[in-house]
C-alpha cells in the first residue's frame, strides 16, 4: 500500500477562467464533478492507496467526506505545497504525487504505473507516454512533447517518490520549476550540450534520466506507460473541451 499527495492549489486565474468561474482549477466541474474528484476516485479504486493528502483550498473539505482523505491548506508554489502535504502522511514508504488536473486518470493506469516502477530502487519515478499512442487514443489532444532517439514522448502527471529524498532535492526542484519557462535559464541549468542533442533528436532516455538526476541530486528513472490518461492535463480551454467529450455525460 502507498499514500498519495495531490497538488490542487492553483487559483483559476489563467486560460481556464473562460470555461468556469470556480475559484480554483481543481474545483472546475466536468461531468457534474470537480476535476480533483476524478483523481481521488482513481487512486482509491486502484486498491493500492491507503490515504491521500490534498494540498488545496479549505473549501475542498466538503467534497471529500472519506476518512482516507485529508485536505491541507495550500498557500505557496507547487513544490512547497507538495512538501507540506507530505507531512500529513506516512513517510516511511514511497509516496505517489499527483496533480489534480488529470480527470481521465483511471485505477488501471495507477496500478500500471506503480507496477512499472519495479523494485523501486530509484528516488523518483516519472512516467512518459508515446505521443503516437496519446493521439491515437485521444484524437486532437494537444501536449508538449520531446522527440528522443527512442521516439516522441510526452510526460505524465503522477510520480512515485522516496520521501527521504525530498529534502535533498526540494530546493533544486523549486529552481527548476521557477525557471521552466525561461529558455536561457533552462539552458544554463541543463547545459548547452544537452539542449543541442535534444534539439537535434539525438538525446536518449538514459541520457535524460542522468541529466535530471544530476540536477536534482537524486536517482531519477523514466518509465514508459501505455496509459496516456496519466498525462492529459486540463490547463487550457481546448483541454477542457476534449476531456468534456469523454466525461461530460448525464449523471
């Protein structure tokens, strides 16, 4: 069994504001339910999750009457909120960290990802999905992707983490998240040789793992999953429309 942390504190002040006036993105309703409700249901239905800590607004407490679910007041950036929520769960075993904006997530996808992590000798497991598979399963999906030697992949939005490694990498993770939208700062962080190989499709998955491990100071492994639902997040109107096509059905 595992415990899980859901990061759900993003205010609805971006592109999704035109889709819903809910104050937080995680609370935007699809198919009659808040997005975060789908994520919680998938985790609990997997049969592998003992308890869940949600870093989000206090208003979420009324959505989750389950004893296994604790809502922790979010107030900072994503890494800070995740670390805060982790203090409310068992830190003696690996923890599943999930974003609240992947309502297509299924129990089967959760079980598959955890099984792919094998003997869990790494500190941080990150899922990647073939873009061909994502586009075949969900035509019209729009995702940021990277073309590697092994193929074109997009990242997933749940991670299996060794809690003991979090204090070692939290500051570096904050720096990476802070600079993720600045190409120049990312080049300095990743190195121009790495960027060159990425731009010319010469980068391999093992090289990617090695670089991220160096940046964070922990052992990172990427696992290829056949469940694109793990990576279809809702952060813009086109995502909202796509997901509604699958989930917005009469109750």
